[in-house]
């Protein structure tokens, strides 16, 4: 059985607003029951039984989220996710009051997830954010981006027209709100909330190294 606090089980957390201030609660140990099926698996990467789980709460139209995805996440992925130390889970938190196209992009990404193409689409949406972020009608551009990321166009359009993924996005936003997240990107890591993204990999690397060490000691 894993020992961590699941995002679905938390109430609001009180956290400072300063960048890279991590709650001490992140070092506490909580217990979560095993699940027979993981509804977040399609937008997770890394070992399901990794000692540390990171929930990234982000908005596809958010410039800071793009910066993190392009400049920091590749290093974290290589050093922590691919090595089995961290499981990384994406949670949608579209800030619709300032990012009117965020939900449309999230819908495309979530439909891509149903085809097993969430992460290539995720990366492409951020890398090409300038191509769609300011469009009055972004859907056709978003669909083309997803297609180039390997998503089947007919299945994608059927999924978008069916509309079910919007409910999943709304549930994601509720999860993020319960964790205390109010800005993007935010990171819920083993019971604690981190708001804001570092500009280089080092702060996140040091944080994850510390939490990983605590988790390993706790499991021994």
C-alpha cells in the first residue's frame, strides 16, 4: 500500500504566497487506500508506485506554465520521473477570467488523453502557445496542433463534440481548489502546496530530493 495523501482527499491548505515556499506538511506521512483503477493514469507519467507523487495544477494558456514546461520539466522528468522517484500527474486549473482559451486547450488535451496522446499534446500546446492563445476561435488551430502530436482527427472531433471532457476539467479545478491552489502553476506534493514555478531546475530538484529522502526513510 502506498503511503501518501491523495489530492482527492484534501481540504484547503493555508500557504504563503511567496514563490517556492513549501509547506512543512509536505514532509508528513499520510495513508491512501489502493485503487483498482486510476482515473488520472492517462495524464500521469512515472511509476505508479513511485515514492513521491507531484500533482501539477496548470493552465494551458498560462505563460508561466509554458515556461516551466519548456525550461524545467524536461530536467525533472529525466532525473526524477524516468528514474522511478516521482510520479507526475497533470491537473487542469484553467483561469478563465484571464485566459479565455484555456478550457478549449484543456478539452483538446483531455480528448488526446483518451487516445493515449496526452503528453505529446500537452507539450505541443505549450510549445505553440503563441499560435492559439490570442485567437477569437482557437479550436481549429488546437485540433491541428493535436493532429501533429499524433492524435486522430476524427476521434478527437467526436470527443470534443460529445463534451464529456469538460466535466473532467471542472472536477480537476475542484480538486485544485480543495488543495488551496489559486494560481498557476501550483504543485501539490505529498500533503503540501507549492505556488509558483522556478525559472531553473535547481529549486525543484532540491525540493524533490529532500522529499524523496524523507519518503524513503519513512518506508524503511
